[in-house]
C-alpha cells in the first residue's frame, strides 16, 4: 500500500463502487451492502494523503452512481445524459466526504482502546445516515437508494425501520462495514499491534503468554456489537411475525398498466389510442378474479386535465362513463388546471353514480425539470431542451381519500411518482390515518432497465416504516403490492415474466389487524436516529481533537 498508494487507492475505490452498485437493482446482491466499503476502509487505514483519499473515493462512488442511475439518459434526451453525469457527480460527493472523515478518524483510533474505537465507528455510521438525510434537501432533494434499500428483498433486515425508519437500517449496515474492516485490519494488517501489548511477565508460562497475546490481537469487541445489531434485526422479524395475527382482507384492487410511451402520451396523434387502451384495460380489469372493488390508473394517465380553468369537464365525463359502465370505483392520477390558473399533478377518485369525489390529493414534492424548472428566469436556456411550458404547484396536505366498500370506509393514503422515496411523506400519510398507501407513478421515462425496480425498493421501506400495506400502479411497471412487513406479495408481469408489459391484474389486499389504527414508533417520533447519529459524531470529533492535543 505504501509503495503504490495511487494504484491501490484506485483499485480500492473501484471495488467499493462496484460492490455498492451490485447491492441494488439490477443485480440485487443484498449481501454486498455488508462489505462494500471494506476495501476502501482498509486502504484508508494505511494513511493515504488527503488528495489521494478525495480522488480515489470519489471516482469509485461516481462510477457506482453512474451505473445505478444510467436509466436517467432516457429522460428528455440529450438533457437526460447531461443530468446523468451531473447528478452522479453530486451523489458521489456525499460518500466522498464520508471517506475523508473516515481517513481522519480511523488510523489514529486504531491506537486507542475499545471505548474510543466504538465511539469513532458509531460517529462515522452517524455521519453516513446524516448524509443520506441531506440528500433529501440538497438541490431540491433526491434521496435515491439509501443503503437500506439494498435489503428490499430481505425483510428480516428491514424490521428496525419500524422504530428508526430507513436510517436505522442504513446505520446498522454501514456500522457492520466499519467494524468488519477494523476486525480484518487487527487480524492481518496491523504490524504495530504486538508492540502495544503488555509484555509477558517472568512468572507466566511462555505458552500462556503467547495465547493471551493472540487472543487480544484477534478479539474485536466492536465487531460483535455490530453482529449483535444484525441479529437484533433478525430477532425483531421473528418476534414480529410470531405476534402477527391471521390476516384480514381489505378489498380487491386491480391495477391498469397501459405502457404508454412517456414521450408520446401527450401528442395529439396518440390521444385516441391512449384513451382506447385505458378503456379496454379497465373493462378487462373489471372482469378479473378476484373481482376488484377498486381500479387504479397510474400517474397522469388521462391525456387531458381532469379539471380545466375554463370549466371544460369532457375528460371527467369520459372517465365517469367508463366507471359507470364497469360499476367499479376508479382512482387515477391526472393533471388539473384550477380556476386561478395553477396546475397540479393530482390523484382523483371517481365512483359509480356518485361521480367525482370533491377531495383530491396533489403531489407535494415535484420533480425538478420534469414538473417545474428551478430558477426558470435564470435558466431560460433549459426551456429549449425541456418541453415544460408551465410550473406545477405543489400540494399542501397529505389527507387520505375515503373509499366505501361493502359498507366500510377505508382511508387510502396517496403518493405520486417519486414521493415514495421521501420517508417523511410516507410517515405523514400514516399519521393522517391511512389504512394503506397507494403509489401511482409513471416510470415510463426510465426505459426498461433497473429504474422501476429501484423505485419499487423505496415502497418496501415505506411499508415497514408505517406498517401499512402499499399498492403500486405504474405506467409500465413496477406494479404490485407489499405487506406491512416488507414482503412483496404479488407483482404484475407480462407473458414473458417481465414487469414491463401492457396488462392488468387484480390483487387481494389484506392486513394484519394488530396494526389497525396503530402508529409505529417511527411514525410517532420520526428521525430520532439522525439525532443519535449526530451525537455520536460530535462525541467522536471531540475525542479526535482531544487526541490531537495529546499528540496521538
């Protein structure tokens, strides 16, 4: 490492980046999340320069994010490719800053006792989740693929989210990485450790002294703390499932997945074909088994606004005619133009005979350059490549939509598009009394790669955090439902077994009555893990400065 620091550093950064990439869709090697940053940490323990740390760690994580969000190139070409490079650059900066802090902590703390090492490692784990939280706000926010999302197909590892949200899961995973790296270093890569051990006494047998010395070298108590946290997650899963009661039905929901190309759905030439596709799939859905009590259309499914400033209700009447014909309520995403001139991306509920429900849900977190242009006047040149003439207005509430089925009223919590990647929004929907969460999205912009799967992984986290089932309806996938324990219960697929299909499917939603009208610890108290991680981080920084004053 000392002879070829750049070569080893670049190799460590690339291996870490590739392992990080492998932990998420499309590869879904969830176990890689337990070891992905170990190669880089071992290199940092060899005391590379700050410049080497910045460059090598950044290149590794930039590579990872470039591969993870490669689907972004399909959005408004060529702006999508430009956005891919810039966004992956920004996302790579966050873990790079974490690597710089790890370089400052780790080599010195290895010379300290268990308590000091544990505090430093907890502080670094806290900084990682703080960075995940910062991605929720920086440059309008894009908290895509927190480390916890790597476990979306491993429900036993997600149960701590009931108490601490996605940040609790990410904290455990990165802490395990840290302690594993320290353990490997203490076992194989710390030649100075022998000199720091107590010398054997004269009256101690040589064999006994050697055995004690080896034991001290090989024992790494902080690793067993991390291992205990992993086992705690599994134990919570076993305990939770053991307490679960016999599931009770909610009602049957059919999803309509029209697979209308995102770049063509708004063209006049495609209007009739789009409407015909929606009507045909809806009639097909009404005949499915189990017979649906609710039909879902994806985000912005109708080609025209549901509400218009001039009072034109043709789109509403056309949809209502189909609803009356099949005799099943319909929930759809649609644009709306309000009398004051504001536009919104909203969800509406239409019922047979009763018509359009007065209430609606408007999207609260809008997609920059997709639903509004930040600093539109200053970035006037963006309008030449992004076909967006108006800025949508964000919604101001998270109230569920009420739906009465067989005499019982259910509260449907609604999220639109990438709103389900924001943990706070899912938590607010649960606090408003939602019985389950419906995510209506249009991932047609992502192509047919890993984007839809990555997006669906966030819905699994929202289900566990709130203990509410989640039903998803996408324009071309991923459509399906997830129970409150993070188990993917069913997914819509085409004849080829792939999620990308023009099709419809009915799901029999159910719930565990133990969670009826109950809020999880996380829903009640929010992101307390961030505060705890921040305290660990401040304590570790104070300890490190104290060590520097002591000449360590």
